[in-house]
C-alpha cells in the first residue's frame, strides 16, 4: 500500500493510515540517519581536532609559509562554516523528526545532501591530509634549516668567545704595558730628581769657584802689598847701613886739642835703630775655601721636584696608587697618584 502524500500534504492535521512495515522501514532509516549523524559528529570532531592541530602548526610556520597558511585558514574557516551549517541542519532534522514524521522525505533529501557533503568533506579531508604531509615535509626542512642555523650560531658563539679571550689577553698585556710605563715614568722622575740634585750641586760648585777666585784675588793683593813692603824694608836697611858707616867714620877720627863742647851722653849713646817693619816676611797662607752653603730645598710644586715632608729630601717620585681607583675607561681602571721618597721610603697621597 502506497502512501498518498498529496492527501497528507492537503490535510496534515488529520490522522492517516500507514502500514506497519512502512513505519519499520522509516524507523530503520531514522536509526540509520542517526548513526550517520553520529558518524558525521565523530568526523566533525576529528575534523575540528585536525583543524586545531593545523592551526597550531600554521602558527609555528606562519613566518615562512604565510601564503599557504592563509589559504588553509580560509579552507578551515569554510569547513567550520560547513560544519556549523551541518550542525544546524542536524538540529533541524532532529526537531523535524520529533515534531513530525512527515518530514522524513525532506530528511532523506537532506541526508543525500549530507552524504554528498560528507563525500566532499572526505575529499577535502584527503586533500588536507596531503597538505598536512606537505607541511610535515616543509616542517622537517625548516627543522633542518634551524639545526643548520643553530650550528652556525654555535660556531659564531665560539668565535665570539675566542675574540673575547683575545680581548682579555690584550687588556692584560695592556695592563702590563701600563705598569711598565708607570715604572719607566717613575725611573724618569727619579732621574729628573737626580738631575735636579746634580744641577743644584753644579750651582754650588760654581759659587765655590767664584769664592775661590775672590780669595785668589785677595791673596794676589796681599802678595803685592808684601812685595811693596819688602822693597821699603830693603831701602830702610840700606839707609841704616849708611848711617852706621857714618857713625864708624866719626868714631875713627883723632881727637882735637881744643876740647870741644861735650856732646850730651844721650846723643852719643843713641844709635839709630832700624825701623820696625810694617809686615813680617812670612809666606802668605792661602785663604781657606768657605764650606759650601747647604742646598736650599725646593718649594713643593716648584720646578725641580717635590720635597719629602718627612726628611725634606728632593728625591721624590710620583707613582700610581693602586688602592685608589678614580674611574674605569674602556675596561681599564684609572688609578690615583701618590708620592714616595726614595730616601726614607715615606709615602703620601696627592
């Protein structure tokens, strides 16, 4: 017995007679549709999981595979829309099955459409699987490139470490050179101090030489005076001899008969005495050289060196104070200055 669908469509509110096998067939078809729907839901869940995994992979490969990922994203969006449409259709079918059995034909048609769409989805799924395999290959290539980049990075890091070690070695050598330069500067300052002392000694020797020349001039003047005195003494001795000769001549004359007036005894007894020489004929002693005047200390900060506040010595050098770091330039510390006395080893900060 066939169903008169036209009567049913004309009067859907009335009850119509239907054979039992037809209802059984319809129930079997409904169960089959429900199974198909369950399968479709399962396929949809798998598709959603696949979509999620594809989205994650697409996010990781977004920098290198932008164009293909965008196309896949569009496809996934279309599939989501289709799935949502299928879900809405499934709900409508369930409502139609619960409300009326008259819509079974519509469900069949929709089921056929769904089957077509499922076949389309299967084809698209196979395409997506192919694309996933391609993406996996591309991912392997990207991983290989990443490994190569990591190897290059490690090589560059090793080169950087070697350059850093060379830099540290050069800085160490620079510090050693700076210490040697400081030692040489200290030696130069010591030589400058000794030079200043020698210059001061030379100046003292010049002053002593000038003093000796003055003393020689004074000795020469005294020698001239001594020679003049000797000539005066010789002339006086000659006069004395002449007077003694005249006296002896007078004494040797004979006496006169007429007694002359007796000369006074004072005049007879008095004899001319030689004059007292003004200078004795003693050799002139050379004048002793005056002791050299002590060198005057140079004022601190004056040209010629510094003065030790402990022993007042000029043998003072300036050194780097390793305990006082002023600042650090280009990785090398710049130290303060201190002064050290080479005589008493006294040190003080500047």
